[in-house]
């Protein structure tokens, strides 16, 4: 084995094991591997090894390595309620720590030249304490945007002050002083105040460990969320907060392989889109795990049918399409069951609008494509993302909010028709953001400089210690 150069640097990436968390950190790995002398190890459980394989084929060892650790026992099945799903996430987080912490200690001890840093998901705050024991930096990776992360950290720092009897929760210390209905606030946060549950304290300690960590990498860019990025620097008490996004592959062939195999061949989807006019298609997707209630799906399907617009509907998460819909919209509607090549679809010239649950990966992909966003958040940080798109950036049109506000089919049909009109102000602003996103990741752009700054800081620590 060749002796490493003093300028070589090894980074361990540890994503939370869910596609929406793994995919952007793999995109970050691709950016890091573009720097000379960088070696990356990605920790992955066996279930998600297929997500890593395309990147391994691009960057075989010694540049990129996998660290395969076992999967903790599955938490008990949960209902679709937000509180039950939150309990499942906390159980998963604790299971990862209990199983992986001793294995990681052994792995680090077995390396004569261990990684210079741990970059781990914001759900893995316990890795901050591991990094301190080893004597290396822990960098938080956020697959969410700066606004959503700022709201989450504010909640966990100031729970008693923020959660009151008021139907609205306000954040006066954040830029733009946002507020949300209490039902849009994390069920974990609300549960923390209502029950003395040790698992909820574990979650809070993990979030506070994020704030104590050495640095923070964001899947965002300065031109999009500069005020919230600056706010996070103030909250963390230092300048080691870097925007690296949008973490979206520039090349269609890379984007096509990212995230798994499409349930419909990509060339078939592209051929169908090629037959459509520019900006005439609405793409509809609620994420890989998005579940719609029967009423939500009925209104959505009827709205698509009555609108007369061309559309691509991606049904993941076991969502069922109403009987007969595909026959009634034959020729102008394309239904994809399972994983779809979303990045390729969104950046196709025919797509003009994106009806989305506002998961941050979808937000980044939609912004990078310059499409109008029709927002229907369902939970988690999706409400903050929707507020950012509609109220602050002006590139979104709000159509629904979870199960509380379900659009009526007739009104939805009208909004769908309006969304693909070329003269909408949202479309003009979306095109401006697309150009800003592209510039951010080009040579000399803000996110490219952010990744460079992160690497320089790590090399400085490697030379001089923490």
C-alpha cells in the first residue's frame, strides 16, 4: 500500500438509513471526490447498499469505500399518525447508536490513519460525542434546508418558551419572524412537553449535540437561503457552516442511476415528454414514502382528470390510483408506479409545474429545474419548505396542507391549468432561481466555494489539530 501524502484526507460519511437522507449525502460524496487526495468511506446498512453501488462504479477503491454495518432490529409497525411515525424514527435512531457505536469504535481503532472527520446526518447527533472521544471533527450533514433546520433547532432549544396554548407558534428570533399553526409543529416536540418519555429526551439531546458539533454542511445555496444560513452561524457560534447545494447531478445519465432503478424505463418517459409542448406538463409526486388517504387521492385524481392538462403522476409508497383513471386520461396522462427518474423528468423542457409534498430533495430538484411548485406538504419540515417557496421566494402556489386542507377537485383543476401558463410571475422567479442554482455549483460559485472552504478547514485541522 502506498504511503498517504500529508495532503491526503479521509472522510467518513454516515447517512441516516432512509433514501431521502442517503441520496443527497451520496451527491455530496461525488463533490468531495472531485477534490485531489480525498478518500471517502460511506457507512451503509445492507438494505441500502444498492443506492451506493452506482457511485462505487464511478469511483472504485481506493477513492471510495463502503463500511457495511448491520441493521438494527426494525421498530414495531406504526400507524400513519405523526406521533406514531415519530416514535418509530426515535426507536430507529436509538437502535443505530446502540448497535453501531461499539462497532465504529472498533473500526476507528483498527485504522493506523483513521478518517480526519465524521460527516453524519442530523439524526445522528450521538456521533458528535464519538468524534470528541476520537479527537476529530464531527460535521452535521443536513438533508433539509437552512430554514427548516433553523426552525427545528429553535424548537429544541426553546421548547417551553415556544410551545404555548396559542394556536400559532411564532419564531421571533428567526429571519422574517415565521409562525405556524400548532398542528404543523413536530409531533416529537409536542410529545416532549406532554409526556416524560426518555426516548423524547434522547431525541432532544441528539439535536442539541448537532448544535455543539464542529461544523455543518447544508444541501442549499446562499442565493436561496442566505439569511437562514447566517442565522445558523449565529446559533452555532462560529462560521463553519457551509452551503453545498443544490446536491443534484448535472448529468442525466448520473441522475438516472441515482436513487435506484425506475419502475418505467427512463427512455420511455422521455419519449412521452418529447411529444409534449414546452412547459405544458405537470409532474406530480409525493416522495418515495408519501401516503395519500383515499379522499386526498380521489380529489387529486379528479383534479388531474378535469384539468385537461398533460401530467406525469408518480405513485410511490403503495398509493393506489382510482379505477379507470388511466383509461380516461390515455394520451395526456402518464402514471408511474414506484420509483421515477425525477431529476430527468423535472429538467425536461416539457415540464412546467411540479405538484409536490415539499420534501427538501424534491424542492432542490424543482428549483434546479426552474419549475413552478404546487405545494401540498404532508408533515415534518415540509410545512416550512412550503412557506419558503410560497411566501418568501414566490415560486410556489399553495394548494393543500396535509389532511387538514385538502383541495377540492374543481379548484385544483383550475390551479393546474393556471400553473402551466407561461406568463405567471412564479415562472419568471423560478427561472431566476434556476440560474442562481446553476451558478452556485459552477466553478467560482457560492456552493463550490463552500465545499472548497470545508475542505480547507478540514485540512487545517488535520495539520494543526482541533
